[in-house]
C-alpha cells in the first residue's frame, strides 16, 4: 500500500524567511512518481512539480526547490524568501505504475506567510 | 487556469437527495479523475475514467457513481446524500490512462453542502 506523510500541519513564517515542507512516502514499487500541489485560499489545486523514482536530481524553479532522497523516502520542498502569496496548503502526492494514475495525497501542510 | 472546468461551483442540498456534478477535461486529455476533499478524510481518490471506460476505483461509496461521455466530459452522481458527504469534489484530467507519470490538472472543485 502507498502512504504519504506530511508531519507538519501548519508552518508560520515572516515574509522573506525560507520555509521547508517535509514529505515522507511509503511504497513497495520501484517505479513511482512524486508530486507537489499548492492549494491557495481560493481552493483550486495547482500542480507544482513531478519527479520520477529514477531521477534523484534536486530541482530549482525560481524560489522553489525540491530535494528528493530515495534513501530516506523523502521529497522535501523549500520556498526561499517566502512571500505573502505563498500562503496556501501544500500537498505532497504519490502515484505508482501498478496503480495507474491514482494519486495518494499526504495530509497537507498549511503555510502562513506574515508580512 | 488549469483548463479543467467544473459545474456547479457550489451546491447546497438536503439529506436523502441526489445531485450531479459535471466536469470537462482539458482539451486533448482523455483521462478524468474524481477526488473528494473533506476535513476528516483529506484528499481521497474516488474513480478514474479513460476515454469512456472505468479504469480504477478508490474509496467510492456505492451511493456514488460516475460516467464519462463520448465528448469526454464526466459526471459524478451522488445519491441518498448524508451529512458526511459534504465536501469539496475535484475533477482532474491528464493525457494518458496509466503509468502514473502524467501530472493531473485539477478543476476549481464543486463544494457540496448537505443540510
């Protein structure tokens, strides 16, 4: 069975601080995919990134960066120099080849960025 | 804007009633997924359709059913509604049927309130 754990339920920071969101996953498959989605207060789910299990390279996109470590089954997400617009709930999700495209989500981490 | 549309945006109804939620996928996407987001269960996968055929079922109640039509839009039917069915229902779409690698793009959701 698949499982995604986001241990941090809420993180509060002041603008321009960095914030790191933890994601730990469980799967028995060797081929799997990891995702991060953002849910702003307006409610929609916005796709941020996808990584596959064979690619452990870290990725940076603007102020966002992701650290994928298979050895610890973690896929952490860092927002550098946070802004008020980053306030949202962030979800980590997992899918694996055997289960088709079904996404298993973590419980989400609410990020509050204060001005 | 993800390109996935959902109607209605809000729905308020009474226990025991039946409702239909509608979703149109992004242009070119053949897969449609339904997810339920509730406070106690989080984001849960319900069902997946690809090009009109059911591909996978998740935690979907027997009172719920879905279908995907030849024009690829999908409908989720919820019947004999209970208070606990109150939730945000998301539709997502992706290009492929399986493999797990394709990111899913989510619609804005339908917020269902059962009174």
